[in-house]
């Protein structure tokens, strides 16, 4: 019932945006709030909730299977296959279309939800984490390119921010719903619910129009990757910042549930809900701010906030202080995500938009995977090592700020209207 109310509020929010978009059109401004935009946002919301509802329960589940020492692999294996699949999803996004690639990502989530209760060994679980990673390797890449296709160039940041709100809403309610389902029913019911959310995401995609012009029919030749088809070099600056900024997220996904429990937080999904709600609130203005003031300026501010939040998470000594640090972390990531995504689109050429997004997401997966491995290596079920882990992540994030401030050469951020002409 509670999840139904949440979905209703979500739909009302989208309709409000739709009405606002109609007002903008009446003043001769092209609206970004179209039916297609609403559908892709709703699909992303369901997709995000599908795999995020599992996260807080997987460490305990793996321990129950006898694999406590492999907790660092829960996220690392997931991000490994996500990263490996990015070049393929980027190429397919630019050839066969955005919608089919999005559908593949949701389909993987649907299938894996039914297989977790079947493969109940440590090896089987870790194998499924590898397979499950293909979902985020495909859907977000195609979704970002689809959103960029739909909206005017001068409103990319705003559109990425609004879409991020929908994706982050799934991140917010997913873990909380997942913990509640597991507590009331069982972990297997949680896995089946994850599949249902993914199925709904696929159903929405069936009603979406393809945005890629001159799309091709799928051929196995499309899976052959040339050396120049893996990385979009123009998007490399955004990829560097993404990698260094998301190491902390991999660590957080791996150990924050144990840290929350240690500090007296009963619902292990509460940390994710607090930081995601904070992220949602800031996204209403962060995307527009990057359109107006430039991506690099907003990224610098967000990285500084991210560093402080990681230090505060490590210093937390109560449930309240941890939740306050979580909120600051949410503000930082809510500013960073739409800015770096729009910056990636700025730096790329239109015909290589999928490859550019894949490049940025490859860096994201490497960052998350590295953070998960770092946390697993330092933590090893020793709660005293949690602060050290987050301080180390803060140091790595600081390198991202140093890169933007002193190494990145193009100090004048490309104009929102000149981004198509970047060489």
C-alpha cells in the first residue's frame, strides 16, 4: 500500500512537470516535459528500484550462505560486467536504437530476480552478481542518450537532473522496501518483487518511440568491437572525474549497512533513503545551475561537498550524525550526477552520443568496483576500520578536485550553445 502511494505521488509529479511544460510551450519555448520524457523517467524509476531494493540485504544473505569473506565482491562483480558491457551497449545504442538496449537492461534484472532463489551456493550467488551487472551496463547508457535526443541542447542539464530525480527515487525507496519485505516475508519474496519491478519497466518501454534516426537491424557483427569503438576520447575528462568521484559509492554500498547497524540504525535501508531524498531535492536546481554557470564550476562545488560528507560519515558516532552525513552526501551526489552527465554529452559528437555515455559509465563502474574492493579489503568485518575506509575514499575524491582545478586545461567551460562544435 505504501509503495502504491509512492508510485501515485511519482506519477502526479510527472504530470505536474507535463503541465509546466505546456506552459513553457505557450511562451514559444520547447518543452522537455513530454509524454516520452515522462515514460523514460518512469521506466528508470522502476528499473532503479528493482536492483537497489536488493542492496541492503545482500551482505547478510551472502553471509548466511557461508560467504562472508566475499562481501566486497557483491558490488565489485556487478560493476565488472556492467563496465565490460558498456562499449557494446554504447555501440548498439548508436546503431540498433535506444529503446531495444534499454529493454535488454531491464530484461536482465527480470531474469536474475527469479534465479537468486534457485542458485543458493556462494559460487552461484557470485555468478548471478556477474550476470546481474549487465543490466546497468545497458539501460542507463541508452537512457542517457535517449534523454539527450529528446530535449533542446540548452536544457540538457535540467533534463538530466529531472531524470536523475526519478532514478534516485527508485534508489531511495528500493532499499527501504527491500528491507521491509525481507523482515515481513523472506529474502526469496524480495527477489521475486525485484523481478516484478523490472517487468513493469519493460512494459513501459514497449510504448516508447525510438529517437535514433537511421537505426539498423541487429546483426552479430555489431558485437565486434574495433579499437576505436570502445572509448570516446572527447568524453575522457568527464570520465576521469566520474571515476574518482564514485570510488566512495562502491565503498558505501559495501559497508554502510554494517556501519548503520553498529550506530543503532535498525532499518539498513534508511541511510540510502536519506541520502537519496537529499539528492532528489538538490536535483531540482542543480541541473539548471550547470546549464547556467557551467559544468566544471558545479562539479568543483559538488566534489568539495562530497569530500566533507565522507569525512563526516567516518566520524559519525550516532544514528543522527550518520543520517546528517548521509544527507550531505546526497546533496553532493545530486549536484554531481546531472552535471557530469550533461558534460559528457557536451563533450561528445551527436553521432557518438551512446559511445560517450558508455565511456563515462565505464569510468563509473571502475570507480564503484574499486571502492567496493577497497572497502572489502580494509573492512573484513572489523567495524573499527570503517572510518579509515571512508577517509581513504575522501582522499581519492580530492584527486578529482585537483584534476579539475589544476590539470584540466579547458578552464572556460564550453557554452551550452557551443557544445556541438567541441573538437
